[in-house]
């Protein structure tokens, strides 16, 4: 049976690439930099579009990179390849508009047009009205988020099988450690991936499930 192709324009892949280039970032497990990727840009972007549109795109493992934390210890980032960051950006652009409306007005993390400075600004205003502050943190959210719970939230807000397919594949993509070993990831989403922030934000929003 012939597989129906995903309907999105090639120009979307180009725009995704421009966003990836603007954000810069390190190379993934293939050690291919953005500059290297550009040496064969037309063919590289065509491959991404062709494979994604046919449902045959499979993400490579993410590169594990340990970075120091402010309070001591290290945090493990998962760095995708340049090509995979382009592919993730395509899905982010398609998925983000469907979930953006569900976020509360006071949600500032990883949202388009909002930043930590906006959160600081509104906090400064409200400190004149209230004499208390409530602070909480979800420890290791990116590392421990439940895949089944996350996909339930994704399916709540999109019925596009291609978006669902690729998000599931990104969740299951293994992590390649500095010594070359590959580790399966039964939970979590790489902190360093393009789609990870929007997935985590969507999953922790209580309205994602009802």
C-alpha cells in the first residue's frame, strides 16, 4: 500500500533551517557543523523534506554533553545533529500554534514572544500587591517525564499522525555517551532538543489532559 505523503511545503524546511542557523549550536554525533551542512545545503534540505514527507525519517541518536550546574554537579544535555534540529523545527512550527492557546497568561517559559525578563517584570509589579511568594520546581523534568503521559497530551491537541509519529521517534532516539556507548531512553526528552521545551510545557499544563 502506498504511503500518503505529509503535506507541507519545501519552503518550511528552508525556514526551519534559517531558524536553526540563527540559534547556532554545536554539532551532534556526526560532528557536522552548520557550516559543513551548508556545503551541500540544497541536497541536505531536500533529504529532510523527502524523508519527513514520506514518513521515512528516523532521527539519529543525540549526543550527550555534560554541562556544570550553578548549584554544583552537572546536567546532561542531548545535542541533536544539525539535520535533526531542522526536522524538529519543522514539527515545532506545525505543532506550536495548536498548543500555544492553552497556556495560561502567566506562563512564560519557552513561549514565543515571552521571556524570563517578562516574568521578572510582572513579578516586580505584583510584589507591591502581595507580601508572599510561592516558588516550586519540578526536579529533573526533562530527564524524567513519562513518555505515555506526554504523548497523551500531544494527542489531545493534534490528530496529525505525522507530528505524533516523529515526536514518538524523537522520544525513543537513544543517547550516545562520550565514550561512544548508546543508552536507550525509556523516559524523558533531551534538554537541548528543539521540540523538547514545547513538549514539556505542554505536558505540565493541566489543561492538556481534559
